[in-house]
């Protein structure tokens, strides 16, 4: 979301010109998939983490500009809310000690950022939704200074034609409205990237969709929003509603949402970009001067700027990425569905589970997605967000089963084999997948821990309890001991 754009107004002619350019980019992309040499020989993996900022008391700190100036590291970037920042960890190859290097790099960067942030009265928290956020933080004045965010908010509200409604029923019920997309800033995630070839992209994307429910069940870490106990992974319904451009009438007509799981298994990465162009009007119709066809025919690599910008405003939980590095084009699956935190080691365990399991399933002789409907995978996803570690999900050959049992019996062995195929050392496989195993055996993830601690403080005022538990959470977070070991 962080790409810089200039503040501007869009005319009808801008939208027409942009649509034509996006379609030209799509045609060139199709030709590149047939003819171009994509960078696929030695795939890279990537990691991004979105972070919250709090003050000494655990309340949101609207200081991301000051914090970023203090950190002065290009790996840290702005995010939608002034209480958010993001770190982009340099990509790595898993076979080159990648998981261990990710962990060391992330811990080193976050420790340094915490020290520097503290100098301006802010502290980092890795959690899917900052539980101490209040209604007063959900106003346009809390949006970051990057004009892109104000533009996105204006365009989404204009397309919708009315204020955004947030309605979530869990253990408690939340019903509120917003005159900006700022509530989306409450949802902070961990994002995993896998580079893949055009020929294998569909398998890796389909596999990522299949395991989404299991990922959410074991990794849920977002149980509170605006003082209410909702879903273990409240980020999912929050993000779906906070960026919804559809009025109630358009929903009733079956218009697709911009945040969505999808609706079918794919056979090519082109399917996803083509759906984007077919179903979704541009939110930011900014047109570049590049002629992508001319660039391609002259032997260059077209940026496909309009196609990429458009793709960046359609929030698939597993998003296709076209990018260029060192002059070569490449494709990535961006897995966006997990919350940040609770600790670096917990996030790396989530990464090991994702990277290993996706590789095993993508390279299986009999694809698992050929044995289940797409709607079953989508239902798993939403059930897991709503039920967390206690979720019952569907798996071919097993039927309905506790997610923890499925992970222990079927998915962890597959993840182990996948990490072995990536070239991850045995000690890293054992240690990180052991964290996932223990979460399943103890029935503990970030959401379960936080809710349990809140219930122990049931006699206190809600926000006093939220601040107290968040402070305890922060102390554990800095210990880097996995959440299943917390008292």
C-alpha cells in the first residue's frame, strides 16, 4: 500500500485512458508469459511485517513520521495509519540458511527500531489488531501523510457512495461506521512471498488457498477491536468490510468485493490478473508514459505500471505479484492472511509452516485442490478466522476435523518434507515446526492467550484491562519466547 503517488483529481477521461492502458498491459503480460524469460532458476522468498505503535501506557501513538525519521532505515516504510509502520525484510533463498537469516535480520532490525522509536515516545507492538484502539483513532486525521492513502480513502468512499459500515458478531458484537478507510489500518499482517515460475504459479497459488484455513486456525492473533471481543482473527472481516466499495444494492447483485478469497482454482497466473481487469474498476487511474509493447519489442522489460497499481488495490488474501529485479521480470505469490506477532520466532514458525506446506502440496503428483471444491477452501478460511485454534475444517479423505488434529497428523509431516526440498537445515525445520506442533498440543495461539488473560481481568474496566494485558504481551514479545510458553 505504500507506493508514493501525488495528490490529484481524476476526470472521466483519466479513467477511460487508464482502462485502455491497463488492458494493453494485460495483453503484453499475456505475451510475456508465452515468450519472456522470467527469473525462476533459484527462487527467492520474502517477508514483510506491519507493526503498531503505542505510547508508554499502551495507547496508540500517532507518530509514524517521527518514528521513521528516527529509524532512518529504507527497509521501514509508512503505512495507512499514523500508528502503523512496515518493515520489508531483504529477500532470501531458503536453501542458503534463509529462515535463520530472516529471523536474525528481523530481530536485529526490530530491536534497533524499538530503541530509536523509544526516543520519540513510541514502542513497537506486533499484533494483528492493536486492542487499545478507540473510536477516536478511526478518523481521517489519523491517516498517514502519503497522499496515496487519502486518495484511496476518497476513491473508495466515492465508489461506495456512503460511509463504511463495520458489523462483526463474535463473542460480542461491534457495529460502527466510518467516513474513511482508516479502520483498515487497524489490521496489521505478516506477509510471506514465494517466487515461482509462470508454469508453476497456479500450483503454488492453489496450494496457498488450500491451506489458508489451517494457517489462520493455528496463527490467529486479532481477538479485540474497539474494545470488543470478536473473532480470534478479527482482521479478516475487518479488512473485508473496511475497503468494501460496494453499496448494499451492489452486494445483492453479486458484485465482487475488492477484498476476497476468490471463486475458483486457477490454471495460470493470467487468470488472476484477467479477473482483476474484468471485475474491478480502477481506484487510482494514474497513467504512465511507458508503451509496454514497444519496450518488449525492443528487448526491454516493461514495467506494466498500470496493471501493477491496479493489482495493488485488489486485496486478495493470496495475491499475485509481477515485479522486476535486476532487470529481470519475476512472479510471486504474496500470502497476506496472517496477523503480525506475537514474537519473531512465532512469525518464523508460521513462515516455515507456509513455505514447507505449500511446496509439498504444489509439487504433489495428485493435487489436493483436485479433491475438494473451492467453496470448501473458502469456508475453511472463514471458519478458522471465526473459531481460531478450536476450528473444525474440511480436508479431503478426512472430512470435518479439528484443525489442530489435521495439522499434527497430516500437515506438519508435509511441511517438513517441503522444507527439506527447499534445503532448510534439519535443526531449523525441527525447531520452527516444533513451535506449530506445541501450539496445537497446548491449544494456545496469540488470540487464545490474549482472550484468556482478559477473562482473568473480567472485573476491571475494559480498556484498563486491555492496556494491562497489552503491556504483559509486549514484555513477552521482547523475550522472543513462543506464545505457547507464556504463562
